[in-house]
C-alpha cells in the first residue's frame, strides 16, 4: 500500500506558494495605503499650517481695519463736538449726528465711552496747568500750541491713550482763555476809545486785521488738511484691500484643508475589494494548508476518503484564486476604459472645434458657396466694368 503522506504534503506546499503569491497583492496594497496615508497626512499638516498663518493674517488685517475705523470715528469733528458737549451714549449721538461707519453702534460704544472719560481727565489736568487768561494777550493765547505744552509737561503728563482727545481738550481750553482775554481787551479798548482819537481807534482795532503771517498759517493749515484727507483715504483703501485679500487667502486655505482631509480620510479607509481579497485567501489557507497539515499530523497509512477529499478541496481553492485574479483583471480593464473615456471625449470635441468650418456640417458648404458667390459678385462687376 502506497504511503499517502506525500500527497497532503504536496498540496500544502503548493497552496502555501499560491497563497503567498496572491496574498502579496492585498499586502502590497495595504503597504501602499500606509505610504499614501503618510504622504497625505504630511501634505495636510502643511496645509493646516498655511491655514493657521492665513487665519492669523486675516485676524490681524481685520483688527487693523477695525482700529482704523474706530480712530476715524473718534476723530470726526461732529463726534468730538459731542464728546465736548458731554454726550457718552451712542444712541444719543446717532440721533443727532450722521455717523458713516461700517462698525455697529454696539461695537463703537465702549470706545466712545472711553474717549469721553479720557477727555474729562485731559480737560481737568490741562485746566489746572494752564495760566490764567489775563497773563497773556488774546493773540498770544491763540499762538499757544499743544506740541509745546506737551513737551514742557512731558514729565508730569499722565498716560495718554488718544493724543487727539488731549489736543481737542487743550484747544477748547486755550480758545476759552483767548475769548475771555479778548473780552477783557475789548473792555480796555472801550475805555481808551473814550478819548476819540483816530490813532487810538486804529491801535484799539489793530487786532481785528489779520497779519500776513496769520493768512499764511491759515493757507498752510488748509493744505495740510487736504493732504491729511488724501492720506486717510489711501490708508482706508489699503486696509480694505488688505482685509479682502487676507479673507480670500483664508477661505482658499480652508477649502484646501477640507479637500486634503477628505483625501486623507479616503486613503485611510480600505475599500471593499481588499476585504474580498482577504476572504478569498482565507479559503485556500484553511482547505489547502490547515486541513492537510491536520491530516498529516494523524500519521495516515492509507488513502482514506478524507485524504482523497483534500484533492477536490485543493482544486476548488485553485478555482477560487483563478476567479479572483480574473475579477481583478476585469475591474482594472473597466476602470482603465472609464478613465480613458473623458480624455477621448475631450479630444474629439477639440478636433470637432478645430475642424468646424467648411467641412464641419452639411450646411457649411452652402454657406461658404454663398459667401463665395457674394464675394465674387463685386469682382465680376469690376471686371466687366474694366472691360
């Protein structure tokens, strides 16, 4: 009686080789997925870094734009006049002043309140430091400058958050002293005017005629004001453009991150075909490797029906592997045709567009013939007239 041991041993070796060869396909696929996943993750991390940078730039641009409009609002002449009048609520200001600002009243309210409080502090400090009105003439009071005062008081001035608020308070107090001193000088002129002399009248009214330097200062202030207005408009345009550009870059970075994250997630998830491949490999592993090994472990001495059945199982495992390989080849072929179809369609459309003209349609020859007849008609008439 022949020894049946070599038969299951041969089945086991052949099946192990086939499983190793075919199993390399899904294993290679998983290795490729891991490599693609790592590459996609690295690209996604770089995109997220760019997104963080774009968000920071957009936030800084938006903050700079907001601070500009807050400063533009508080520097408005009507708003400063309302602050001097004691207005501290935006609803009261909006009802009396037409405020053109993209920020809402609730956004401007804390800054408006803070500016009003700072104005009160500035007015209290400056009023205590300025000399009484009678120590200078009205003309001298009008020449007192905030820059000079700030330079003299730099060691005693408290912290200044809004310089234009302090300058407004200073101008208001200086103008009040100039008006007070002007009234005192008017009373003095009235007393001197009692003499009735022409010289006294001219001397008393000399202050009413502006000097050339005063006219020059007025012209200079007007030119500086126009230049400042142009600079403000340039800054406003630059900030608006920068904010829009930063927002657009942020939106583009967010869209890129979403796209790359979806791509990364799609790579992470194995598709159904991989699990089908592992199921196909599991069948020959059991019936052509595990079962023959178990049969050999019992030390068979004759070809029993169980050992004979291993041959049929080995054949079925071969059939399963062949069918699986045919399935993979069919899927690859179909996928290749689907990918090639759009390119073929695009090339055909391009060719059709390039060939559009006399031979593009049945009507084209008639059109060309008609155009030719129309273009030839003047030539024939010219030829006949020349003859």
